[in-house]
C-alpha cells in the first residue's frame, strides 16, 4: 500500500564529493502544522476512542472517569443489539445495489459522451452538477418531497395511469429512494471514466475493426480491460463513500433511521448511539468496528482487483 | 441515420437528471395548494412570499444562518489552502529525514473514513471546552488549519511535483533558502492547485452536515444545512413552499461556483480523483 518515496531527479550541478544537501529544519517547519494535526486531530482521538470503546462513558463527565467494562460493548454489539446488525444489513444492501448501478450509469453516459462533438463540455458539466449539489441537506429535502405520497413522482406516474406508492414512508421503498439519490450523483465517477476512455489508444479499435470485431466485442475485449484500472479506482472510492451515507438517511427519517429502521445506515446508528443516547463508549466501539470493516473491504477489493484489473503499461493509468 | 441516436439519448438523460432541480425551482414559487395539485414545473400562481416567510420562519432569521455558513466555509478555505500548501511543499519538494514515511502516513489518512473520527474528536474537543462554548466553531475550523484534509495535501503534492526541479536548483545556486524558494517559486506557480483546493473546500464545507449537526446546538449558531432540517420537523403543508425556497437559496452559492469554475472543477476531479 505505501507508495515508494518519489524519485529525485539526478542533481546535475552538485559538486562531486559534496554531501547530499538535507533540508531537515525547513522540512519539519513546513510540515509542522500537518504533524500537529496528525497527532492531535487524528492519532490521539483514535487511540482515545479505542480506550473508550472498552468503557461505559456518557460524555457528560471527563473521560478519565469512564468506567472500564472490558469487552462488554463489543459483546453487546455482536450478540445483544439487533439494531447493530440491522444497520449493517441496511448499509451493505445500500452499497451493494447503489454502487454498481451508479458506476454502470457513469460508464454508460461516459461512453455516450466519448465523442468529439459540439456541446460535449456542456453535457459533461450538466451531468456533473448533481454530484456537486447532491450531498447537501437541501437536495435531500427536495428528493424526499418528490417521492412523498403527494409528490411529483407519483403525480408523474398518475399521468401514465400507474398508481404510485408512499415511497418515503413505506419501509419497503424508503431505502430505494435513497439509493436512487446516490445513483443520481453519477457525474463524478463519469468524469473520471471519460478521462480514462480518452487514454484508450484508437489504433486498438481500428485494428479490431479490420479484424471484423463488432461494437460489442470491441467494448468487451478492448474498452473494459483498458478501463479496468479506472473502474477499480471508482469502485474503491464509491464503496467507501457509499458505506458512509448519512445526510440523506437523516433527512428522510428526521434522524431516526425510520420508517421501521429501514434507512438506519451504520453512520446514522452511530450518531444515534453517540449523540442521542450519549452512549459514547458503545459508539466508540461501533466506530472501531466500522474502521476495521472498511479496511477489510478495501483489502478484499485490492486482492480481487488482481484478477481483473489490467495495467497496460508501467506508467499506470 | 444513426447520427441522431446519441444526441437524442443524451438530451433525454439530461432532462431526466436535471428534472428534480427544475422541479425544486418551480415548487419554491408555488402556493401551498399548488404544491400538491400542480405537477408541472411552472407555478400557476407565482408565490414569491415563500421566500419571505421561509427567511423569517424561525426565531433567528436565515440571514444569520447564511452568515454563519459563509464564515465557516470562508475560514475553512483559508485554513485548508494555507496549511495544506505548507505540508505539500515539505512532502513534495524538500529533502528531510523520514519524509518517505510521513508521505506514506499521509496516503494512509487519505483512505481513513472521516465518519470514524467524529466520535473521538467530539470527546476530545469537548474535554478542551470547545463544544457549546461562546464560539462553537473551533471544532469545525481548527482541523482545517492543521492540514487534516489529506485530499488537498495529496492534490498539491501531485501538482508541485510537476514544477520543474531546475527552478529550485537554479535558485539554490543563487543562494536562495528553501523559504525564499517557497515564496518566490513554488507559491506563485501553485496557484491553479490552490484555486482548486479553495473551490472544493468551499463547496464541501457549505454542503457538510454531519459535523455541523454535531457541534452546533444553539439556534443562533446554526449553519444553513442544520437550519434546513428544522423544516422537516414541521409537517404542515404551508411549510413546504418556504422549505423549498430556503433549500433553493442554499444551493445558489454552490451553483454559482459551478457556473464560474465548471471546467476547473471537472479537471480537478480528473487529476486527483476528488469526489464532488
């Protein structure tokens, strides 16, 4: 995982025998805000929460007064808290469905846009707009209203004689409206796909055409393999992103994870345990389980990536 | 014959994708009765009063919420640009002990899911007395002045590596110190990366909700996203129009950034893989 330090270009004008110039003092001076942040904002809180995950702590007292409870929090989570497993199911369902569909939409539209014609930049920008706006509370509010019982979506269905459903308040459909909101923001991975498509050498397609390969075979045997590093990159980013969905679920359920816990995403459950129930010890344990799970998923993605990601040259994508 | 298929498909998809946004704009101007009955995009009875009633719907006006949001976003931009620039210069251009290790650590934090850190950071800031104090924005701002947004450090490191080394070498031979090289060579040449960082910082902070929800508990300190959730509590039909009006207003700054910097934003995610 850890990338090699960048190669220094050969210093041409260095006198022979003169020691390699070091810049330790300025180096650490410039790095000092980041180092302080790494320690104070990232490392220390993480260690603190690891400790607190083994305690009973209500946040109202100083954390030195937290009561040590050993593995109780973790035991409760895995054996006695159905809401934990429920939120895991909701989150995994959300990611398993929304991420592939989002990437498919992104790739499909990117293929449509991968031509030189007037206005291609405008299309690209318009498709990208939902990615910029979509994470906001405002868009989540609009989305929920649109799929409400009396909302625009049902009215639109009625025009075609289809009877809609109370999408937002029905536990069967609530999570699906959130998935749709996530898929709607396909513009960001689309832009990355477009950049990847531009890198595929045209000669490959020309050669395949000469050999009589049709569009579909060209897509399957040239585009997909050549694009696999970009697909992999998008898959990793979107999966990590998908597991962290919070805002839309909060807005739809007004912070409860409802209806009937159908939108209880993991981070929302974490929020409820930590900031509503003030059970910070338990929430810390949940945060650590989440971190380990995300790390595990990332490793699995990288492992499986070896079987289907093709790096065509040493330079990389 | 097939030349029309591609543009037609694209136009259709654009219409579907942008429909929710157009619908929001139209609904913000509809009367309460019309929001239910009129499924068209345009209002029959143009109702701009949604904006005035939404603006002063709560005990504190939306003007205050917008100011709070602008302040948080503005200071975050300054913090991110300055602190990430310093860190990137060290990691990207200077030679010092353990640099490779620190760079690897920075990449590691890049993959760290931000939501994991919310609970422990909250506990830490609370024990420092920063939560619920006179000025509750410290927990939102201080991390950004300490270069914790690794995405931007990475973006700037990548950018600075593209600046020819010969410039530093020449300046060094002329007797310039690393500080002068930073000030006179790297800083001016890094402007595109700084602008990209500033724009994304602003948009992400403007849209951010989780952290602001956690740290802001007093109505007068609320930012726009937190204030918007107050509308969800009131389920009355009359609140829908004002809710749409304020939601629409809240998206305008991001939209203006999009219009002004569209090309840059798209190029920005290309070069670095940043998510919008």
